[in-house]
């Protein structure tokens, strides 16, 4: 039952009403005050103050101030004038109930309108922000494209200059080679003329003889060495070069591979094939949906809900054999083991679930909390309270607002303190 606050002081002017309400020894907040045009309510459980005002007020501009154990209200009148009393007197219960409900409905409609206005404003701000971001991105894209175009033009211009320089250099080199070749040919002609016109001086004591040039295939002239064409070497014989490549399972080259990661992947594939081969004899009798881990998980959940924990464990076991990377299977099986008092198995499954729930992200917070709580519960039932308290504290770090976990952790602390005192 609420305790009604009857003591208050009020005074008025033609424009406003000033109300002072003494507070009980409890803390009041803005949420404790509810005010509409003709209804005022202050709720500080178990204390309650309620007033159906004599005339309407401006509830938007009216103020309330909490100070020195009192609430001071400044209620601005909608119409100038003096009130005969603060509240409506001689009103029956039905009229008061109607005014009260009408005030609440108006407050709800006002709150709904404000929420809709905030929603529209938020959408407009979001739309404006999106348009501004799109404009910035478009400007940045154009800037980058302009820079790319400038760089492309600069590179093209430099490439043309380089080509022109190369063409000019090659032309100069070709002219120099032609001039050098021409000089060598002229020099060779001059040397030939000198050899032809040079007289022969006979040795003393020898008779003068006339040099005769014989004609025939075996004869050779004095210019045969100079006119002899340069002999080119014979072409090399054809052969086959054999190239051996390192055998690879992956299509990438060995220098581009990651040997450790590839070996780990091959090991996992071999283990998965070995597991499938081992389970082939057992799985061949199952239906197609019974080979689906999700279907088996749902079936185990239904059996757990009906209290058939052994059947639920069997369903989870088969699901784990089909896919041992789903943490929810270990979490659900740990819950079954807790019901069956298989505490060590519950600890193993909870630990395996925590191992798979990495890295810790907001999406797996609830699953990690369940794993810590179930492992902590198993530790406590084994009377390993220190280990159980560690799991409960880890769960509280993830979800500090969970009052149930906080109460259970406090109970464990009390048990540990009582145990240490007995020792």
C-alpha cells in the first residue's frame, strides 16, 4: 500500500503557482515526477503524492527543483487569475479517475509524438550525413582521377621524349658507323693501290726474273688473303634439355607457398577423410536429414526440453562426430552432463566450447557466459569452489549486469570464507 504525502505548502500569483513538497528520507530523481496540464504526481516508493489541479497549467515551461529535502514546483498558469484552491475539491471518484486516465493518455500521446519527431529528425540527419559522405567520396574520387590523368599525361610526355632521344641517339650511332665503315673501305683501297704500285728490288747476285701470274684452279693471286671471305662457324648441333619440377599438391610455386599452413591443411583433410571412413559403416544406415548436425542439434534440444537427457547426449554425440567445430554442440552437451551428474564431462565440454569461441567478440558473449557458468557449476558440485568462483567471475566480466550470476558468485565466496574459517 502506498503512503500518501499530505503535507505541502503552496502560494500563488496571477501567473504562477509555487508548491513546496517535503521529501521523506529517500532520494528523489526526475523520473519520480509526472506532470501534465491538470495532473501532478510524485512517486517515491512507498511514498506517493497526487494532485488534480484546480485549472490547467503550462506543463512544458513549468519547473521542479529538488533541494534540501524538498521539491519546489513552479507551475505556470495557462490563464491569468487566482485559484480558490490547489486541487479540485468536492470531486467524486469517477471524475478524479477520468482526469487521471486522461492525463496519462495525453502524456503517452505526447511521448509518442516526441518519439516520432525524434525518429524523423534522426532519419533526416542520417540522410544528410549519407549525402554529405557521398559528395565527399565523389569529390575525392574526382580528385584521384584528375591526379591519375595528370600522372598519365606526364608519363606519356616523358615516354615520348625518351623515344625521341633514343631515335636521335640511334641515328647518330648509325651515321658514325657508316662513316667509320666508309673510312675503313677507303683505307683498304689505298692499301691495295700501294701494294700494286710498289716496285720489286732484286737481291744482289741474282738474275732478274719476271714474275708471271699463272692461271688455273691451283693458282693464287697476291690479293687472295685480303679478298678471302671470313669463314663462319658451323651451327651447333640440336639437343634436348630435361627440366624436372618439384612435385606439388597445391598449384602455386614452392617459392610462393606457405609450407607450414599447407601441411596443417593437408593434415586436417586427411583426419576428416579418416573420420568419415570410420563412420561410414554407421552413417550409411541414417537418413539424409539425420546426417545434418543442425538437425541433430534441434533434435537434442527437444529431447533435453522433455527431460530425456541420455537421448539428447546421443544426438549431440553424433552431431559432434559429423562436425566438431560447432561450440553450441559442446555447450548443449555440457548442460545434459550437468543434469546427469557427469561433472567431469561437463567440464570437458565447457572447456572445448570456450576453446572454439575464439576470438572473443560481441556475437559470442552469451555463449561464453553459458560456458563459464556451466563449468563453474560443475566445479562447485565437485566442491572445487575456487575454480568455480574463477569461472563465475569470468562470466561477470563478460556480462556484469547479470544479477543471477552475481548472486551465485557471492554465495560461492561465502562458502569459501566459511570453509577457510573452519580450517
